[in-house]
C-alpha cells in the first residue's frame, strides 16, 4: 500500500464536499419544496421543515468556508492515520 499525501487527500475531500455544498444550496434555492422533501427522506421521514431557513449570501459563503476547512482537516487527518497504520515495510 502506498502512503497518502495529507495535503492532496485533504484538498480532494474539501473540494468534493465544497462542490456538493454549492449544489445543495442551489437545489434549495431553485427547488425548495423538492429539496425539503429530500431532506425529510434523508432523516428517515422526520419533518425538518421547521429547521430550514431561507438561504442568504453571507451565511452560505461562511458555511462553505467552514465546510471546506473542516473537510480539508478531515481528509488530511485521514491520510495521516492511514500512513501511520500502513506497515512500514509496505510504505513506498
């Protein structure tokens, strides 16, 4: 097994989740009722409508930044743990 680059894995995960975040926000703006229904399905039928608020620009941008940073950290940590658990004879 190969060692993973913490930066590459963190960046890849951050960008992937960031794209999903933007697509989710766009879906909520363009198709709010369908998106609310999908959220309910994701939460096993629990009515989450009362938790949803209108999307505004700055909170969405801040949420995107927080999501990018936290998923970068999660990806980098994943790579560090992966590298620590791969036996040294298998690291290349």
